[in-house]
C-alpha cells in the first residue's frame, strides 16, 4: 500500500475536516492505525517530554526519530536512563572493556545521545544492568513520580509494559514502573512529602510505548520520522561503547581494506562509513516499517492519550461567566 491509498480526508476528534495528504499532521491508514506526520512550527511549545530508557541505546534504536520530531515541534525534553550500563556491551568489534570502563564510556555516550536528539538534560538513576528484576519496584516508581512532578511531564516515551516475550528484565521492570508512576504521580495521597517541597500532583497523560519485537506490540500509531532520521542516525552513532552502532562502519571499512576489499556505500572516510552502516543495517527496521505505510522511515508505537473527561468537555462548551 502506498501513501495515495491512505484516507486523505477525515474528521479529527475536534471535528475539523482535514484535506490534502501533505497538509495534515495525522492520517488514518487501513486497519485504523494513525499516521503521525511532522507538524509545522512549534505546536507543542510549553509541553514536557520524558524519554525513558533502561540503557543508553534503547531510545536511539527504537524511538529516536520520534523524540527528535517532538522536540523539533516544541517539546522540552529530558532523557532518563535507569541503569548504569555496567554490563555492556562492546568497545569495538571483538574488543571488550571492564565493568568500570563500560560505566564511564556509556555515561559519556548517553550525554551525547541527549545532545543529538535535542534533549535538555540527562537523569541517570544508576541501577545495575541486568539486575533490575531484583530491585524494589516501589522505590523506582517513586523516583519516576518525583521526576514527573518536578519536571511536569506531559508525555513519556518508553518500552511497552504489556509487550510479551521480553528477555531483558531491565526493559520490562522499567516499563511497568513507568506505567504505574504515570498514574500515581497525579494522586494527592501518594508521596505527599513531595508537596512540602513545592511540587503538586501531576499525571502523565500521553505515552508512546515501543517494543523490541513489533509482533508482540499492539500498534496503533506510526510516526513518520523521515525529517528527523539524520538525528536518529547521529544518536546511534553516539553509542560508541554499546550496541550495534557507534564506530562499526569505520571498523568494518578498515577490516575490508586490510583484505583489499571495500563496500562502496561506506564511502571514503570514517564518518561516512559509520553513518551509512547505521542507515543500512542498524536502522533497517525503520525503512521496512516506513515502506509498509508509504513513508521513507517510520517508527511504530502503542500510543495512549488520556482524553478529557465528559464533564471537562461539557464545562468547556457550556459554562458561562457569573454576571
């Protein structure tokens, strides 16, 4: 299916008729999946985004294009990394570092990920990598609640707490604690000592949940990341000490050269090799997802947004000033 086969005219939730495929922010594809497109200007100005990842490569791999898109559209964003990445992964092809080296390198890389995506600040919670199934989940929930209230977070991007067959405990523990904290942060009897410090109850009303295995994700939103794909490549290139990105392209180029071989798409310099390796291999999924929806590159999510209550809507339409 290509983009011209999508529904080009539809009624939005606010009742406004939108026409023209390139003029709208959202479309509905076959099957009811919402296609979220780039919006002009900064329509999200004043809103706050928390990109939450257990490890330094999770947001870059699975949601970096969407985070960069929302920041470009006006969000103020924060990156929350839950572990210290002490278990992984590689300094280079076939080269491994000590646990201490892993912690320092991945901390530095994580700061560069935030910079590449346009995020304002990093919060590192520093739990041990691969050990989160043994932590106190109420403690982690409280730390998220504190940050959601402090920063007044409107939207989170994180792993889907309901995705199945996730082998890494850091992923599913983080996701379940985020889900609980989004709700509890708005309740006045949960951690009332926060209010003595000047904070107020503050629920998180919108969630972009992603997963490693898309077959286990209840997908209802696809985000067009074509215009922020280069930022996503740069965020993945920042992960030099972890995951499949970093400097693997330039390392592969050097190994091939030693064997009197070359891959033309890797170009003639290390920067090009690293970026094109990421484009071709590391982010192949984004190209394949985009192709399904007639886009160049896209990311898939289970998207949740809390709607205004019927009472709020009624008051907005019918309440009048006292005379």
